[in-house]
C-alpha cells in the first residue's frame, strides 16, 4: 500500500514573480482556496496517511499556515463564527498528517526528494508537484490502482503539442499494457522538437521506489545545472526498474506560470 506522499515546495517560483518575491505560490488562492489544499485533498482521498512537505527558510509561510493555532483560538473565542471554526478544523486535520523537511538551496527536484530519505518507510511512495493541479478525477488514486496491479513505479502522462515538447519531460514508450498504461523505455528532460521520442509528457504525479534514494546520492546535475528527478528515474530504468506511464483522465491545470494560474482560477470557478 502507498501510505506516504512527498510534496516538493522549496523552488523559487520565478515564473510567478513578483508575487513570489514575498509569498509562497502554493498558498495563492484558486477560487478562494490555496492551491496546496487541492493537492492535500487529492492525497487524503487516495488513502495517503502521511505527507512530507519539502520547504526552505524562504517558504516558512507554508508551515505557518498550518501552525497558527494561537491566532485561530483567539479569533474563534471572540467571533464564534462557524465558518472560521470549520476552516480551523480542516487545517488541524492536515497539520496532523504533515511533516516538514528543509532543502536549504534549490538544487533541483532530485535534491528535494533526497531530503525525505530518512522519513520514507515503505518500498514505494507518492510524489506530487503542487504546480500541477489535476481536477475532475483523482489522478493519485488511479495511479495507486495501477501500482497495485502491475507492482511497479508509475508516472502521470499527458499528450502535449509536438511544438511544446521542450517544456516537459518526454517519454519514449516500450509497449502498451492496457488502454491507459504503457511501459516506459526512456524519459528525457526537455528535449528539442527534433530529438523528442514522442509527445507524451510527464505530469507532476509519481509513484517512486524507495531504492531511488541510493541513486539520488550519486546523481550529478543535469540540464541547467539542476539535479532532476527525471535523470534519476532514467538511471533506474537503465537498471531495469519497471516504470509505467499512466494516461490520466482528469483535467490538467498548470499553476506554475502567471497565465496558467489565471486560467486555472477561471476554469475551477466554472465547475
Ligand atoms: P519547478 O522548477 O517547476 O518550479 O519545480 P519552481 O522552481 O518552483 O519555479 P520556477 O521554475 O522558478 O518558476 C517543480 C517543483 O519542485 C519544487 C518546486 O517548489 C516545485 O513545486 N522544487 C524545485 C524544490 O522543492 N526544490 C528545487 O530545488 C526545485
């Protein structure tokens, strides 16, 4: 069973500047609710029991969001507002599930994952990238089912326009296992249009094996000088670890860019 999830939150969020110069993008409201709460709901509804947040000193506002008890208790006493009580209850529920670890420097997603090494208990765990919202269908829940069926690692996959492949990690597939699942041969970080083996992109949901930590300890920086988790995944695939690309059925919203963030708000509000 997959019981633990990790969420890397220690990036700089430069694409959402100037907002991110003083604020964590994951707390920005999407239709009145911080983006991170959509991710937490997805975790809870897929049976996750413990969630590890990887933050940095610059992102401590995220921890504060869940640890503002004194403030809530005082306000609830003064105002007796049932809405505030309910919101506080929800925050307390999440707080009980969340552990925090720190990544001092944003050296890349691979380095962020490595910070959770001591806390991962089982052979597989879930990772969610909070910029990638998937609505209308619980992608993590579907992926956990795929993991159970095939006893392997899983990554969320989506078809993107061929001209946009250089914005994503792109899969080369080996063979189709069933309608929505295929075995992966390669995953290439941000390939050129010419060199891309397909238009199937990695989206921010991963079921990873615990053995990835041994590889991460030796992982050298890749494109842009960052330690990319996709490079480590490729190294595991080279060692014959089975990885499946899962074509998910929910709707993907990219909240990591200004335009994407605005569009996400509009789309969620329309549901
Ligand atoms: P991205 O590189 O896509 O986003 O990281 P970013 O760094 O937050 O923002 P930009 O690119 O500067 O606009 C994907 C996810 O991995 C986390 C980020 O917080 C984001 O959730 N991350 C990235 C880390 O936790 N540590 C890192 O060193 C890099």
